[in-house]
C-alpha cells in the first residue's frame, strides 16, 4: 500500500511539474507574441504615416508610380517577417509543450517494460508466449510512435522550407510588377 502511495505521489509531482512548465511556456510564448504584435503595429503606424507624407508630396504620376514601387517590396518583406516571426514563436511553443509529453511517454514505456519483465518472472509456467506477445505489441506500438513522430517532424521541416520559398517568391512577385509598370511608363 505504501509503495502505491509513494508511486502515486511521485507521479503526481511529475505531472504537476509538467503542468507548471507548460503553463510557464504558454505565458512566455504569449508575451513574445504580444511584443511582436505591438512592435509590428508601431512600425506599421510609422510606415503608414511616412507613406502618407510621401504621397502628399507627390506632384506627378511618374513620382506616384516610383513611390508605389519603392513601397511595395518593403511592405511585403515586413509582412513576411511578421508571419515568419509569429510562426517561429508558435513552433517553439509547440516544441516546448511536446518535450515533457515525449519524456513522460518514454518513462511510461520503460515503466511498462519493467513491470512486464517483473510479471514475466513471476508468471506461471507456460505463459511465456502470452508475455512475449504483449512485449512484442508494446515494442511495435513504441516503434510506430517513433516512426510517426519522425515522419511528422520531417513533414514540418519540408513544409517550413516550402513556405519560406513560396513567401520569398511572393515578395519578389509583389515588387516585380510594380517595377515593370514604372519602367514601361518611363519608356512610353
């Protein structure tokens, strides 16, 4: 009875520590997102004010198109930077949230393995086949979990690469038509 109580108390302490860590990480991620949003909003206000002042100073259509060309790419790059930063914060938050769960899963798998070994030693004669089947099922489940985990991380990595390449292409595409229009206006 005491061993079970001690085990329950130890498990409860571990779970409490995990919850505390997850809560702390959530607050830190939220703080980082709020800071990013405030800084982005401040920069957008300043950039918007500067753009309006520049627009008010425009005297000819050529100046307008040149101004438009000069504003398009930086705006797209800043939007991309914002989304990249927010994605990075969220990805780190998820990674930090998953670590304790993975650790607990590994510890639980070890505990189940140890309990199964102990049960196998005290099992009646002839039950070796059943014990081996359970051990095999647990090993298969652990292997499947590891495979899915690795595959998921690979998919996330590939997706991040594709999103980065697509975002860069989008920024380039935003500034290319504006620059082309400006060049064609000057040649006409």
